[in-house]
């Protein structure tokens, strides 16, 4: 089963080929995608993406995982998460979100079994002292 391409990306919005949904943050894997709700694992910008955040896509049997850190790279990916993935035999690529989407789509075009979580993965990060207001809006958006 192939991974769907990411059809479009703009600030706070991502569309995945084959899905009618528009995601703010999402996980993409061979054959599917879904919204990534940070509340599921208590994820925050720091310490960032934890092994629990990637476990769902690890179980999909991927070869490569591309993690987008946000448009301005505010989402952290600690070394412990990268080490966990490498121990599972997964090639990990941690990039700024726009670069992550380009890398992900290039890998899909090559036929690599790849996932991108905005864990996506597509992450709109908080800047200029707006963190709390954006976090509240982010939470309302996911409700």
C-alpha cells in the first residue's frame, strides 16, 4: 500500500491526497491519514514529540518517518524519540515543515513506505507572545 502525497500546505492547513479533510496537525501513513490531537499524549512544543506520539505510525510498518517541526521549527524532537525510532529500524528525518512536506512527497514518489506525523507533523507554532491564545484556539479547533 502506498503513502498518500501531501496535496497542499499553508500556514495551519494541510490537505492529503485522497482525503476531503483539511488538517491543522496530522499523521500520514501508507493508506491513510488523520488529525493529530496533541492532547492524546500531552504533547507540547517542549519537550516535543515523544515515542508515544509516533507509536501509531511505527505500528504501520514504515521504513522512513519524516517529522515536521512547524513552519518556524518551534516543535522539539528530543534525541530520545529519534533513538527510539532508529532502534525500530526506521530512518528518521526531522525538518522544518515545508521542507518535511517536500521530502515526504519525494519519498512517496520513489515508492518508499513513509509516514509523516505534522506528527506531523504539520504544526503551526506559537510566536510573538501569542502562545496561550493560540493554544486555546488550537484546543477549541480540535474539540
